[in-house]
């Protein structure tokens, strides 16, 4: 997975952290959780606030 695989990342995060309400996740935690995903293989430094926000919003959509 790459940073641009927003929906796939959001699905993986919802499965890895079912107890978490993504609305309240800090970007620092979100960044760490994404880079810790087993299938994630992109450069951790290539993220941005815009990408993290897109992941968070998609994760919120996945859980509602």
C-alpha cells in the first residue's frame, strides 16, 4: 500500500483498530498506525496533512 491508497488504508485501520473513533485520532497517531500496517510499503516521509486528513475522513465514512 502507498499513501495514495486512501480507501484501502482506511479499511485496514478500521480492522486493526475497531475500538477507535477515527474522528478523534491525532495525525501523529494516524501516521504511525498507517506506517505500522503490514501491507504498507511507502516512504513514511511522503505523507502530508492533506493525505492524513483524507485517510481520516475515509475511515470515518467506513465506520458509519
